[in-house]
């Protein structure tokens, strides 16, 4: 199958790219390299330097690459804090840019559209943890709003234009190639600092929880979404396990073999306190479940592989 991956030079998209190629698919990558890296590109993939906000450039790619059968959409403005500071910029990327892609997918008769959405940022703090897809979405940031909005646009494209899609609501993804310098990815940030003998800082009391899902598991979910019938809905991709920041810090310090003190700073205003995703629907509908779980030996292996990436 010929697949176009947006954001394929990024953290998650590049792992999806590698797995698709490994399974024998033909891959075309579109990335503007604002956060993506050329070093993440697989030489077997065809690469176009382009921005999804540029519909003319996108259409030229669709026109040149005849026969694109599936679109895997990972390109996004992914900073929650920046989305709060500049909601319009977030919307230009995550809504307008995504609509450009959906329009072209319809025009060029793409059979399947896979969308990388978000779990925690869509649900917000909820009474039910782990949180299922039945929980009412209540995004508390422009980033969460934009991801949820495009899910709804995909529903429109399916109903009115027969574009089949699957939206994957990710928990907190970690693994090799994650950017350790931005706001996202506490595993990457802590790993880099611990290895570099810098002091990691835990926001607040460190009791805020997240659902950490390994990037190789996420790539597998994208493979199953490609191989299975389109769901035409959103499903959660996570582990249903809560891990607080203090415990995550201890896991990484243990793996490093170093002595690192636990240091805290003021809590970030408005930070979500608890998050984990009920992924029973992913098992029932895609046959997917995570192989790597924090708190188990499998999770330690995933954290160790991630730490070794930043070490090397």
C-alpha cells in the first residue's frame, strides 16, 4: 500500500514510518522540519519538505505521487502551553492544515485516513480514571480543542464525503527520538538531564499522574489501524496505568545507576492532576494492547531503551 505520513520526521511519526516500511509498504513523508529531524527519516521513504498549511504544495505532492491509498496524519503543533499563548497559530496548524489534508484525501480518493489525536488533553480531569471514550470530552487548552475539533471534522468527511478514518487518542507517549528540550515528554527531559548530570525538576508535589505508553506500542496501533477496517471513530491508545512523576523519576534514576536527589519547584497552574486511558475498545476493535507497562519488567526495558538513546 502507498501511504502518505505527515510529520513522518517527528518522534512518533518516524516510528510509524519505520514499521510501515518494515511491513513492505511504500511510504511518502511530508514534514516541515520545524520540530521533525532529517536524521529520523528512513532512506527507504520518499521525503517532501512541505507544510500542511500550504494546500498548493500539498496538492502538488498528491498529484505527483499517484495512487496514495492511505494518509497517516501526525503533523501538528503539539505544545499545550504555546497553544494557550497563541490559539490562532495552533488552529492554523491543527485545524486549517488538517482540513487541507482531509480535502485532498477526499479529492484523490484516499481509502483510509489515520489521525493522531490526544487522550488527556481532550478529556481533561475526569471523575472516572482510567477514562473511556464514553466520557464527555472537555478539553482545557486550545491544543485539546483543535484535536477534538478535527475528530469532529473527520466525522463530517465520513458522513458526507465517504472518507473512512480512525482517530487514535494517545496517552503520554515516550521513547527514542523524543525531543528532550521542549515542554512535552517528561521521560525524555528527565533522561537527558540525568545523563548530563543536570538536576531534573519536578513540578509541584510530583503526585500528578500520567499514562505512559511506549512509542513502539503506539506504532503497532498505527499498523493495526492500517490493516483493519476503519473504525470511523476515536479510540484510546494507552496502558490504563497511572504513574506519578515522583515514581517515574525514581525508575529513571535506578536505571541510570546514578545518585540524583529529588528536587521540586512550584506547581504549574492548571496542570492536570490525574490521567490514564481505558483502552479496552482498542483491544476489542483493533486487537491492540500494550506490551510495555511501567511498573513491570516490560516497562523497565522500555525506559532503559529510552535512557540508552539519550545516553548515546
